C-alpha cells in the first residue's frame, strides 16, 4: 500500500494513553488503512494514527496542530479520559540498511504499514505498563504502613472493606493488562508478516516489555497476598470480638437465670 509518509526519511512517533477505553466502532472501515489494529491517515501530509481499544493512540509524522485536533475529536469516544495522558515518543529514520532500534530510535529500510503497526503495538504496550507501574507503586506506598503496623503492633487498623477494595484494584489491573492490552502477546500483524519478528523483538528489548511485565506481575501478587493476609487478620479479629460478645450474652443470661432462681428460693 502506497503511503504519503513514505516520502519522508525522518519523523516522530508519539504514543498517548488517553483513557481507560477507546470506542472504535464509530470509525468507518472504508476510511481506514487497516482494521487490526485500526489505522487511519489523518492529515494531508500523510500523518498516520494507530488506535487501540485500551485507550492508546500512536501517531506517526503528525504535526502538533493536527495532533491536537485529532485528540480533541476522540474525547467523546473515551471512557474515563485521563486529565494528563501518558506520553511516549520515538524518532524513526528510514533509508537504512538495517532494521531495528539503535540509540533509542527506530531504523527502517523503508516505511510500510505493517512496520508502523508493529512499532505502534510496542509503544502502546510500554505506555500501559508505565501507567500500571505508577499505580502499583502507589499501592505499595499505601500497603507498607499497614504491614508495618501488623509487624510492630500485631494488629490492623484498616477495615476489611478497604482491604478487599485494594485486592479488587489489583485484580482489575491484571485484567486490563491481560484482557485488553494483551501485554504478553505478540501483535497480530506478525501472523501475516513473520519476517518482522526481528523488528518487534528489537522493540520488545528496547522497552523491556517482558521484564517489566514480569516485575509488575510479582508486585501485583505480593500486594494481593499481603492485602489478603491483612484482611484475614481483620476478619479473625472481628470473629474473636463476636465470640466475646456471644460469651458475654451467655454470661448475662446465666446471671439473669440465677437471679430468677434465687427469687424462687426466697419466695
């Protein structure tokens, strides 16, 4: 497929994570360069946008003004738009003999639609990992004082509802990474263009996608396990308290019965 962008030797790729989800069903197939992933030519200079349903847009060779207009047009199709989107960019140089990533830039022999889609896939996954790395780091900061409290004082002040909410938040992150962004999966484009495996592997290494996902998975499991333990401690504490309430009620009934029995003996 002939692309206007092929006439340019150097341009930038910019990936933006705009919200939790991007509704793509409003785009007409006839207006698209490709549908998996959804790829559009969005300006007269041949700038290209690759859109992902998990809220990421990757732009190639799009100038600032056109980028702003295009992002504005997507706002109504976003679920939970972020006030400050995550952004990541790369330089792309064409007309080279080798294909891969060198010095933080992508080198290509020539521009093709499938190569841009491979680059977009890696950039989008890196952005999703960046967002969830920040969220998990925030949860680590919140959960550490609770674990410290348990270690030092042998008790947990947070209630089970709050702790279970944290477990739910971690499960939601895992669901979005695996179910939506499919971080650990290779792009579908490689099924049709297996010769681009080397390009994707180079991008995967540059962004450390496997290593970051593995580290994030370990942290998610640790937070979930810690939170579950704290929730169990809280539940046991509540159970013991309930047991004391039951014992107190039994003792109260015994005392009442003794008073009633004493009254009978007196009369």
